[in-house]
């Protein structure tokens, strides 16, 4: 059975390679896909379903949608689409939106708090549906944008892992679209006639947000350097720890212990 298009073939190869390279899906896994209704999560569940039908291993998929409670969110459209395509699904209605409004101060960015609250709901639902893996739709652009956000605004050199074990070791989060670009995910969702559902969050799409600024910066650089995204994602897998300033990676030499109380390091005596 052939893939439906060259685009699907390309995405399938990238996702298959990521699964193999990072050990994302194993035989017998029950993969819970975080399905928001956005292009990325639709692309993820669609390609995983295609791979599931062809893979030499057996695994199952269940879609879980976390409704934050914002007016106008078309969770009904998500449910209808899943039913039409034969995908098992569950929709969890929450008051996350109202909780954020109460907790955050005016003009504060809600994205990080929203992500933490939604992650807690996903972990709980993973237990309830018996999932062994939680698949999220973060793509290549998300990885490199997170890298630059942390570098520019948080003073930290980190992005996201393709496979993450939770702090309590009970859950495994996977990101199979690590090598798939945002443009590919968008085109694939459109090609497969998947309905894009907006999250209805008031902050969504605000071009003043830091992530949107990073997107614009990368887009500008890409005009002059078309391969810049690929170079950045390769860099995340090609870390030269000895050439960084983190002393956890590069401990101080032992002669530091010989330093006096004033911090001075004794110099060797030169005999003439």
C-alpha cells in the first residue's frame, strides 16, 4: 500500500527515522496523541495512523483533546473528524482558561502557565486511558525556536528532547515530528482535508509575543541562508560540551584545590 503523495512519503520517512533514532515507539505501545485540532497535532495523528498500518510492530493510538474552556472552541469538529476516520478519542473539558485569568496579572503572557496546566491534565489522562507514550505535535520549527527563546531571554542553552521521561518516571513524552517543518505539517494537514480548529485563546497569534518575534527573525535569516533551520536542528544533536562555559560539563582543574584562602593560586618556583 503506497502513501498518498510525495509529501506524505517524505514526512513518513522523517517520522520513521525519528522513531528509530530516539526509540519513540515500541511494540505493544498505546500512544496517546495530544490532539488540539491545530495543524501540527492533526499532521501527527494522521501520519502515525499511516505508519501504524505499515509498521513491522504493533501499536495503538488514542487521541486526547484538552478543552481549556474558551468560548468558541470547536471540540465537536474534532470529535466528528475522529469518528469519521475511525480514531479512538476522548475530549476532556477543563477550566484552565478561567484559572489562568485568575492567577496571572494583567498583560502577563499565559503560554507557559497554560502549557504546565495542560501537561498535568495530559499526564492524568494518560493513566486513565492506559497510554504508554504521550505524543505531542512539536515540529522542527518548535525545537529551534525554543532553543533561541532560551538563549536570548532565559540565559539557558536548551531546547526540547524528542523523548522525555517525566520527573516521577511514570510517563514518556515523545515528539515524532522533530524533523518535520511547520510548513510540511501545515501542507500535510491541508492535503488530508483535516479541519484546523483554533484554540480560541485570547493570546494566540499575538505578534508581540517573544516566540512570534523569534519566528520572524528565523524567517528573515532563511531568506539569505535557506538551510539555516536544518543547520540549527543538526546542532542540537552535535553538541560540543568542552567548548561551553558550563562548569558541570567542564569541572575546574584539580590545582584549584591548592588555592589559598584568598583564592590565589600558587605559582611554581623557577630555580635559576
